[in-house]
C-alpha cells in the first residue's frame, strides 16, 4: 500500500489580507478510517476570499483555502469500507463533526451542535489547524468523502462541492419543482448553479441581476426570464410573483423590495453572506405570510444526492481553469465580478 506524503505543497495566505504564496503544510498519516486523496482540481469560492481577508471572523493563519476539492484516492486506512485506491472522490466544506448529536444523526452534519470541522480555517479534535484544497494532497475521514460519478469530469465537478450543494439544498428543502416559480438573485459562482439546478428540478426560473449584462448567459443556462434589479420597474412588474427567491449574492440588498416579490407563503432564502448586517421591516413578512430564511451547505448524504442528481442531468459548473500562480489574480477578478462563473485551480501546476 502507498504511503501518502505528510508534507505537501500548497498555496497559503501567511497573514490576514496578505497575498497567497507557495508553501508547504503538514498532512496527518493515514489512520484507521482515513482516505488519502491526490487533489486534481480545487474551486475558488468567494468565501475563500472573505476568510483570507478576515472579513467574517478571525482566521487561523497561515491559511490554505479551498473546500471544492476533486481528486483520486491514493491510500485508505484498514478500516475504510467505502473507497479504494483509484476512486474518483470529492471533499466539500467540512471534514468532520461530532457524529453524535441529533443533527448529525439526522444527516445534517453541517448543523452539528458541537460545530462541524471546516475543511480549512478550522481545527481538528487534537487542536491542529485544517488546511484546504489549494494543495496537492489531503487526508479525510471516509465519512466526509464524496463519490464523484464517472459521468462528471473532475474539473467541473469540483465547484459542486460548495456552489452545487449550497444551492441544491435550499431548492430541495423549499420544494423547487414543476408549478413553482423560483427567482435566483445574482448570476455568479453560486447563482449560475442555482439556475441550472432549479431548471433541472422543473421550476420556472427567473434571474434577478443588477444589470442585463449577463442576460444571454442566463438564458443559455436555462433561465426562463431575466430582469435587471437596477430598473425600479422590475419590482413593480414582478410584485407578488415568486414562491421562492434564492439570494446568492454577498452584498446588502433592499430586503423589503425583494420580499415584495413573493406571493402568499413565499420564502426569501439567503445563501450569500454579506460582510455587514442587513435590516428589514417586519410588515414585509406579515402582509402575505412570507418567510425569510438562511441555508448553509448540505449534509454528506444530501451532498452525494446532489452529485448524483447533477450527473443524471448533465450539470457541471461553468469554469475557467487556472494555474496556482494565478490565484491572487483570480481573487481580484472574483471581487470585480470578472469570472464566468467559477475559477478552478489545476493542482497539477503545484507539482511543477
């Protein structure tokens, strides 16, 4: 059996707001129930940028971001039953949880009452920091490894481990499907997957974007309608229209205006997280028994369900593959909205 490296090449932010640089980080030896993975591709999520810039909470540095990981199994521990060497696998936003609390037992490990262990910027039970997917290898407990179906290429599958499940989970929970009108706010890394998945579920899909700049893309990605939110007429025309609005942007919105677009019992669900708090008028909810909610990623069971759903419907992320030495450039472009629609790092470039 192969012996996986315990020191691996990675790209890390050495301090808050510092540019990422090439370095090495430790990986634990493969334990009883561990799976060692040679990472082939890692997606760049907007949350990576927020965290290396300390915009959400105090981070752990040096920080190796990356929780959209696709690769191949190189070694398994003696107690592993689900995976063998050569399997195509993925790792998403978490690599552990207590596995005992009511939420974990229900398959909702992302809501672990003791706190799930994040793939990066977290701590393992022994107190050591977790390092993410901008690296050549990772070692993960088999319970937090996903199987990537053969029909999905690894590069387009990588962003599904965050962007895919972050949109799939609320669309499934709030029952997007035939006869339901769904709006997706923002056509970015999250939003473009929201459009694809909602359409595949059978919903009538509308994109609400600041401008019409990406309208052709939105319609190509199977949106039925596309409106500019910078036009006040949009909110008049679409008042009381939607069963579900999925907000994917990391910016503060006029929540009362968006709530006005919901019909009776409609829900506005946030998966984007702005840096600053938002406010709204409770009467925007009371009048039509509307709801406002948030959603995180999904549990491991639902994430596998999402991957299988995407494989069945031929859904992958729209990507631009880059080498690791372009990560800092990619961060600036993501911040400027200059990506269609997910940067994916070719980890082979880290071996050079």
